[in-house]
DNA sequence: CTCAAGTGAGACAGACCTGTCTCACCTTTG
DNA sequence: CAAAGGTGAGACAGGTCTGTCTCACTTGAG
C-alpha cells in the first residue's frame, strides 16, 4: 500500500531532524535515541521508514544534495554569462560560511566517518561532489573546450572544499577572498 | 620521577598503533579496547600515559604533525627556488595519494568528528593546518610581498585540502594534475 | 639484594549503542 | 460500524563504549 500523507510527513520530519543533529554532533556521536526523541517519534516509526542508521544517513545526505542542487540551479538561472554563474556559486558559499549555524560540510564529515568506498554513505557523498563538479563544468563548457572546462571545474571544486575546511576553522572570510582572486586568475588565464 | 626508557617506548607504541587504527576506522568508531589489543598493552598502561581518549587522539595528531613538518622541512632544503620548494610539496602529496594505505587526511577527519572550537582535538587540527600554511607563506615570501605570499599560501592550502578530498574519492591522479596547472597559473600571474 | 615503579590480565561499573518486539491507541478508509 | 495500517511508549536483548580498580608479576634503579 502506498504510504499515507501523514506517514510521508513523519518520514520527512525524521530526515530533517536527523540532518540538524548530524550537522551539529557528527554521525557516530549522534544516537538513534537522540534523533527519535528530538523528532518526537517512536523508535519503530523510524525503523519502519529506514532499514537502519546507515540508510537514514544516506537518505539525509541525498535529501540535502537535492536541496543544494535545486538552489544552485535556481541561482544559475539568474546569471547570464558563465563567469557570472560561477560567481553566484561563490556568493552562495560566502553566505553559507556566514550563516549562524555553519558547521562545515556534512558531506566532508560523512566521508571522514565512512571511508569505505562500497559503503552506502560514501556513495552518497560522491554523488553530491560529482553533481557540483558537473554543474560547474557545464557552465564553463559554454565558454571553453570541454576538456579545459572539466579541468577548471575540478580546480574550482578543490578550492571550494578547501575554503569550506578553512571556514570551519574560523578563516572563512579570508578564504572566500583568496578563492575569488584565485578563481579570477584561473578563469582569465590563456587556454 | 622521569619515565623509564621502556615506559617511553610503550607510550610511543600506543600512539603509533592508535594512529594506524584511527586512520583506517575513524575516531569514534575505533574503541579503546581495540587499540590496546592491537598494541598488546594493558588498559591501565594506556590510561597511565594519557588522561582519556581525547587526550590520546590529540597526542596522535600532534605526533603526526611533527613528523609531517620534519618531512616538509627536509624536502624544502633539497630545492633551491621558492617555486621548486612548492613543487616538492606537491610531489609529496602526489606520493601520499598513491601510497597503498591512503585513507584521506586524518586532520580533516578529526575536524569532522570534533567540530567544537574549544575541543583539544580541534585545536590540534588547526595547529597542523596553520603550520603548513605558514611554511608555504615563508617559502613564497622570498619571492613576493608578504601579503601576497600569505594570500597565495592560503590558496595553495585550499587546493591541497580539496585535492586530498578528491583523492579519497578515487580522483587523486586528476586532482594532482589539475592542482599543478592551477598552482602554475596562480604563481605566474602578475602581482 | 631491595624496593618501587611499571606492567599484563581482566573484572567491573555505568552508560550508551543499535535494532526488535509488544501492546494499547488512534486515524483513515471502505 | 468495522477492519487495517500507522503510531507512541517503552521494555528488552545483546553488544560496545569509556574509565576505574585489583592483583600478581616483571623489570629497572640504587
């Protein structure tokens, strides 16, 4: 039978509550008991919707990936040139770093705690990073050969990931500024 | 009383065993019981040398930082120009990515699991990253104004951290190549 | 030799973990 | 109304976690 409307809402509520707790406390350190207490949900309700904790984590990451990519695609529509589209991504990161409950990248953290390439969580992380890289590559491909677009997209991804790390260590402001300079130099360089 | 020679050796053995296990399995997921079993050491021996698990983790990171910086400083002596010194650092990362039991950066992982800025582990992470950035800044300062050296050092650090992340996702080869191109463009750009 | 420090082995406490199960209750649907 | 699926609350099992403690033994220092 198809899940009822209320069941789907409960499921989504669990995902968002778990997201908030994982972001603050990490994955292994955040217990199921804590999640169901915070979500005000019975334990069996959680285990009826998700096979186990790892499955919940992967679902949380995939949900977050979808939200992230929606925001990114919407932003890309507001800009005209490829360079402007890339700039809106950097703007997005800058706002993220400045947001009050910034705790670093949940996907980086997931990779740290689930480093086995076959693990369902590991795969959810690669999906997010590959999606971001592909979006930047597609943006740049309108302005340069595909191979060079792929290379620069990878470079920008590295800069973004490194900047996120520095931001988690309290150096977000400088990291954004330095990243903008570097991005400008890389994009302006002769092909 | 000063610790005996054997006691110091045991202590060091615990640190190196914990390092190996943390690298593979993460921090929360690796239990004390596993560490002392692998190190073939009594539990009380471990707790006599370290105040608690967090203290052991911080010690492991600091030991690893010292080893890393020794290697870096030794490499820097073999190169002449600032650009060559930076290149030897990139070479070091490339060899690291290709090493058989590469599992990503232990400091990134520690930051993911201990995100509280006041935590002893968090501080050990910032020490390592700041140390690396400072070394690159000092290298570059021989070739450009101090402010620009600091900015480029931060950019290179971001690239290195991002490349390490990509390497953990199996894209180390391409990441190194793209990073080298980006570094060359950034270093060659007009001041 | 003598004594103290260090150690190995393991029991132990108390807490927490994941995941299963029961049972009474509610709500939705036919 | 009646049947069935979803839920809340919590007990429960079996395991693991950190950290403390005891006791017998070994090893190093004076």
